[in-house]
C-alpha cells in the first residue's frame, strides 16, 4: 500500500508500472516516468488520501516495454509557433503548436503512443499480437511508425475517400489495410469491431474513439502549452474529430485555471472536406467526447480553410494542412472578438499528405 497522489506516484523502482487509484480512475494512466519526470508540474496534485493502490506487473511484456522506452522522447515537446503577420492586434496574441514535429508526423502521435504503451503496461498487448483500429489516416500513420519501431503488426480500416498519400504511406509501412465506403469512420469502426469479435486473442483493439488513453495523452499537450506561454494562455481553440485533443488539453487547462476559455471548432456542413473533423450533429459522436467542456463552439467553412492554407504559406512561411488551416481560421475569428488574451491552437499536421489540395490551390 502506498499513499496516492492522484495522477502520479514518483517511485524510482516502480515508476514504469501502471498504478490504479480507485478514487481518481481517469488519472491512472499518467505515469511518473513518462509525465511527472518530464513535466514537474504534474507532480503538484494534492494527495487524495487513497491507499487503494495496486499494480499488475505479472502480465507486462518487459521486452516490448523496453522498446517503447527507446522512442518516448520522440513524442511530444513540439514547438509553439507565434503568429505575427497574418493577424496582428494590440494585446492579443495567437500561437499554434507545430504537431508534425514529432515521431509519426502529426498530433495523433501523442494518443497513439499512449494507447499502445498503456496497453503494454496492462498486459493487453504483447509481442505476436496485432494492433487493430479504425482511422481516418493520421492516427493510423502514427500507429504505423510506432509499430514499425516495436516490431508489431498493424491492421487498419480506413474510409475509401482517405487521401492517396495516407494510403501510400500506410502501405509503405506494411500495414494490413481495409477500406470502408465513403469518407466517415463510423463504418470503419463497425468493420474492425466485427473482426475483433471473431478473434479477440489475436488482436489488441485500440479503439481510439472510446479509449480514455487517447484524451489522457493530451494532458501533456496542455502542460507544454502552459510552460511555453509562461502560464499566460487565456483561450484554447481546437477542432473536434476523435475529440481527444480538445477533451484532454481542455480538461487539464481548466484544472489549472477555470477561467481559461475552451473554444471547439466544427465544420459548418456535413459535406465538408476537412479530413479528421466531425460535424457532430450528423456524425457518430466519440464516447470520449465531453459535451459540457467547451465554453463555446464555432463553425468553419472548408473554402475558408483552403484560403488560409495559401495565405499562411505566403505570409507566415508554413505550408499547413487543411485541418491546421481551419484551426487557424477559428483562432483568428476568436482573436477578432476579444480585446486581450493569449490564444493557442494546434497545427495538427503539415501539408505533406495533401498534394491534391495543394495542387488545386497552386493551379498545377
């Protein structure tokens, strides 16, 4: 029995083991070695006086865990880009996290890493098993990078309308690909659930849309934002897709300061072309989504996002993805409405996987 400090326990011997706290179960995946030692602020939570601490070392694949440890420094710790030319207003600043600057090439590297590591720590994932999930692309690519580094097999179901770049990248990584009709991931999820039900011993079903390890990974995103803005962030603005980024980052920011405003972004129509975004009124809502978290919601048009890609490349020097551009559209609109503040959004990825969009915008 050990005294529980809520989110993390600093232990030089047992820091890699999964602690279970009965009074704060949503914090059980924040491990001392991964989070507390890299971001000391996470060790500041007050004790909850719970002594019901357990850990399960017997099923952990230690060899696989050691491989995971060799790449953990490659995930997260992304730079914060200051927006200075495309928008300028006295007493209002906009920043964006450059999330492609990590192993896996997008913001989805964070949840992919945490989902896989926590599965290893619980004994749910061992060598010889195959990771199974549905993805619109970026999480799948992040899985692919990590699985290649760990020597694990990966089976994914993508919507048929995912970009050709995503399909090519995943094929090059040796991923076993399946496709569902259309552009939505809801059918992809149905397909992988059927596959898993037929052979659960063969697969670890990552289930990113329902897995709390998804949003918990973004506690680190929030901690980085707090450090990089000297705790001056006043607004966080981000899209809703799997919703893990908004939920995890938002929850931690609200814990730090309830006055920080959380602004969620959605496409303004079901027939949008913002890959990874969900129009929640017409989409299957991920179970990890917290509808009570956002202080406000704004809607972004695809055409406005595409215009922003062109403007941002010419005025700020970064060629960003449609999703990143849409986040910037939302952040600028928010900035126009306030008199002072520090707004942070996320650049989910760059334009490397969107040659068709960039070619169309360039006219070639």
